[in-house]
C-alpha cells in the first residue's frame, strides 16, 4: 500500500482542476491587471475586494468568449437538432468557480490569484448567487444545462431574467423574515444583453374571425429583451447559451391610445409592463393563480417560440416553397422540453403561430406541435398542479383560450369515439374543469400536446401512470416514461468537495468526472484501510471547515467531532421537518432523563426557506428555533446535542454544508417527493441517508443495497392502506409515551414559555389534519435513528458504508439523465465531435455570418 500523498503532491498529480503552466498563470495575471485598469478603472491602491472579484470574473470570461462564438457558429453551419429547455426557473448559483473548473482553469487561476497576493476563496464569496429558482425543479434545470453542454448537445435554456430572485431569508427572534434579493445591484459579468434580438409579446385584446382566419388585435405589447449567459461544457470547448428574457415597455407605451397627453404618467407607467420580469414567485410545489404569474408564463413562451422559429427559418431546413416556410421537418430539427406545466402555454402558442400566422391547416399544425413538445411532470401534490381560471385566460390571452377549447373538443371527440357513453371518463380527461370557477387543467393540456410525458424517478413515474393520469396512460401508454433526475458531478463534487474529488481521482483516474458510473471501481477499496482513513479524513476536514464558517458568519460554535445530521430543503409539511423536530425533542428528553447514559453527540442542522404565504411552514421554522433555544442552553445537555437552524439555505450554502454532512435526512411521506436531488448530492459527498422509500431514495437503495441506507417507515402501499382505514393520529399519541411527552411539551409552551399557545396551530394540524402522517412514522424513525447512532460509534464501519454509497452514486449523474432524454425523447445523439479550442486556425466555413453571407 502506498503512503498518503501530501496535498501538494496530490495537486501536481491530479489535473481535473486544470494543469498549471507558468505561461497560463502569467497570461491570467495580465488579464486581471488589464481588466482592473480598463474595465473597473481602478488601481490596486483604491480597488475593493469586489473590484478584484470582477477583474477575475472578466478574465475568466475572456476564456469563454471564443469558445462561445465558435460553438454557436458551428450550430449554424451544421444545423444539428436544437434542444430547447423551457423553464420558469434556473437556479444557477455562482458562476466563477464553475467556469474555471469546466474550462480547466481552476489551478492556474488559484496560482495567479495567489501570486497577485489575493485570496481566491474570499473573491469567490463576493459573487451573488443567481437565485432564479425555488428548489429542486430550478436546480435540476441548471444541472441539465451543464450536462447538455458537457455532452455536446446543441441545447438552449430559455427562461426569465428576474430582477429579484428567491428572497434572502433572515431569522429574527426565531421567525423567518424575507428580504429582497437585489442580485444585479453590482452588475452581472456573466450576461450579455442582446437588445438587437428584442421581440414583442402581446397581451389582452380581442379576436376577430374572418374568411382569412383568426386575428388577435387591439393587444398591449411588452418587449422581451434577451440576456445571454454562456454555459460551458466540461473540458470540451462547447459553450451553449442560456437566454433569459427581461420585460421592457415599448417607447410609445401608454402614449398612443388612451393616455395621450399625460407624458409623465405614461413614463411612470412603464413599470407596469416591466414588472413582468421583476420577481420570481417564491412558491415551491404550490400553485398560486396570480395574473402576473400567468403573464410571466406566457411572456417567456411567446418570446422563446419566436426565437426558435427565427432560428429554424435561418437553418437549411426552414426552406420556403415559393412564399411559405415548410414546417414538415420542424420536429426533426426542434425539441422543446417543458419543465413542469409552467411553460404549458407554449402548446397553444405554437398552434396559434402555425394556424393563424403561418396558415397551416389545423391537423398538420397539431401533428407538428405534438411531435415537438415533451412534458416533465414534477409533482403529484394536488395543491401544486396548475389550474388556471378560464376567465383569467380569456381576458389575458383570448385567442389561446379559443385554441385550448378547440384542442379539447377534438380530444374529447376522440375519447368519446373510443369509449362511447362514458361521460364520467370525458369529465375526468377534459382540459376544462367545471365547477364554481371553470379552470384549465394545465397538466392535461401538456399530456395531450406532447409526444412524451415523464416523471422524475421510477416510483414517481409509476404513480403518474397508475394514479394521477391513469386515464391518459390507458389511452396512450407509450407516451409515459421515466427519467430519474440527476445532479452534475462538476458542481456537486469537483467544485464543492475538491478533497474527495481528488482522492477518488487518485484511486480510479479522472475519467469518472465525465462518466460517473466509473465510481463502481471504488468498490474494490472498501476494505483498504488507508483509503478508509483518507475518506474519513476528508470528511473531518470538511466538517472542521464548515464549523469555522458557522463560527465566523453566525457566531455559533459546533463540535466537529459530533455527528452532523443535516436536513436542508424547502420547508414543507410533506418533507416532514416536524418529524425531525420531534426526534430532536425525543433525544433531548432522553438525555435529561438519564444524563449519565452514553449518547452519541449530534449536531442537528435544519435549513430551508418557507414560502412567504405558507403559514404552517413559517410556524415550523419558529418551532425549530424555539426547540434549539431550549436544547442549546440546557447545561444538562452540554455539547451532546446542538440544534442549528441554517439561515438562508441556497445553492452556495449547499456547496458548503453537503460535503460536511454525516447523515442526510430524506424523510418525506412515501409517495410525496417526486424525486429529490439533494438526496443524491449527499450520497455523492459521503453522507449516509436516513430516508423513506420515496422518490429517488428508492433507486439509491437499489444501487447501494438497502442495507447501506437507513430506510424506515411506511411504503406507498402502507400509506394508501392507512388512508383507506383512516389515519388517526391520536392512536399513536396514546400508544407512544415519548411521542406524547414531546407533543405535550410543544402544546404546553415548554419551548415557548412567553406564549404557551404559540404552537397551537401546529399541534392541532398534527392531530386533526396531518395529510403527511408524521405520527405514523415517528416510532420507526426514532428506532432507525438509534441504529444510526450505534453505527456512528464505529467509525470504520461507518466509513465503509460511506464508500459503498459513493461507489453506487454513479447513476445519479445528470449526464446519465440527459443521455436518456436525448435517446428516448429528443432522438439526438450526444455529440463526440470536438469543437476546437479558440486559438486553433478557423476552417473556411467559419468566416460566414449566421445568414451564410461573408463576414
Ligand atoms: C450568444 C452567443 C453569440 C451568438 C448569439 C446569437 O449570445 O455568439 O451570436 O448567441 O445566437 P442565435 O440566437 O442567433 O442562435
């Protein structure tokens, strides 16, 4: 067995973060100084740390530009099938370090920054997160962009450039307080505005029918201004584009018609139009039927489809027969993936373009539309499914409502022909739901208008097929697919956990970064004592580092040799942070009951944002903080148990806490968490999972072996059975004394002595309307936690289980997920064709502009 390498030796040997050449370092330093001077207009006497961050960001960006232009040129010349990922959320986080890693510049930049006498980590910390997402759905979109670029797909992300992303969460007196996320305040060096590609988007108005077809007239126009952000693949010279639209009022806004003369008021009213891209709706897994949100959804769709069609017409496939574009090859050239139903209006919008503007016959337009779209379902929670009121759509998008009605009529006629006299089935499958308010079921629209529908983990796709959309699956079984989610190993290993990434590279080489299935090669080191020690050492270093961060930023001290038990994700009843809280109280009571008894020290870390309008979620945050207050200040407990509420959990904080975690909490009620992706990040970073058989946990257990996770609680079948029998929380409370004690403490004000009734709503919910059955899983959860503590005492056995988990994490690369989308839905091959680096000579075709004319 070899001796352990020093950090320095390791660095030299491993090039996954780039090779350091003296010349490249010198060039980076020159770039940095040039940008400090010309771009920031500063010298080192007056430059602030932020100036240094911007100088470095611009230097790194310079290395993207040539590759970006080349990639896009190549797409124009070769006309590969374009993949469009439409999403209301792209939760990108920070860009600097990710760019350095994907371009292989990390080590060289480290060295350059060091030679300049600056601190790389300090500069990286200055960058704001691009928080244009709520949670898993938005972060998935970001991971997919990374994988699509890494696999060389001609892909684009299309979304909204929110001026304010997800709010910043402050904790004041234990309560969540929201602050606006003014992420663009200091400018964004990673985006390029493209006012030359600005496009109009229409709202309101009315429809006029004549012999020549339908005309949507008297509309209000808002302009969509695109901002492009480069998306580099990992070490392959491919740079794709994420195009985010910003709303701009036309210069004659409110001046033309009714507001003539009131120039000042008209200028002030420009805000009304521009509010469309002002702020991200902060709901995760919850539908809030606000008009402004519907405007956002149509805004991104309308601008994007114009752009897609413009690009199609510029391609060799968008040929014209005398006057009209031939759209027959459109679905062979264009795939549009709908990230949940949020961009569902794309379906009637494409129909409107084809039928009203391009004058295609309905049937042909519908065939092309269906073959173009695919829909990803992200949740089966009824409160999350979008159902827009018909009268709202009628006012905002009158022509689209007519088209939706027409789609529905033909759809229902078809079903009626297959199932005569089955009125109940027609009602269930209609796109329109009758009732007090008539609503459009957007999931039904997406299913009908797409050629593929997928869930995001096996168990979820099964529920989609057999329960929620059963009738649709019966009608078209071949449409329904599964695409288990994934995460990008670049950000979620190389970037956030360099120690572990390099240790793995030492053992199995570097190719695993692009082919994560190679992690299985680690299986042969499960019994290698040195490797076990090294894995444990990296974890310990990460824990110490995180503890120092908490001490510095939040003035809280934690014990780095305690077990870090981490539950970070949005706060939601179905994710059951309350069950974790009951476990904390149970541990606390046990320590107090018998202080001399052996207790495996734990630091329980819970973090996540509550939607600002979600009362119960906010109460859960307050409760966790109230419990923390009592537990952390009880001298009997001492350092055995600490409870930390991690403020403002977001992508950049996930990058810090996940590599430092020992135990990952994935405890949603079976059947509620569609996939989860946090679960995968923890697995890859050497945490063990305590979890239910829900979402992708099921597949994690399949990959690693159930004995290598701490699986507990009801399965989906058990939940269904309990629903059938009727869930009675009182029974568990009466039977389980420790549960009773914990609940009584919450109820009696033990954790809120100044306001004993503070948690009445929470307790009342747990007893009388807990849809997620916390009490039913409490006992199994607590018992499973005992097993966790027992194993933690045996550090070697723990670490061996960790290694088995890392070795089994390969499936959860988003590269694997994207390959499956490419093969089964988009029908494209990941390209192994290398885009040459920007300093290589250009070949002849590259001197052409996109239109084919000489530059
Ligand atoms: C990106 C990169 C840039 C390219 C531009 C337009 O900003 O090099 O010219 O996209 O691309 P299309 O929208 O014409 O594809």
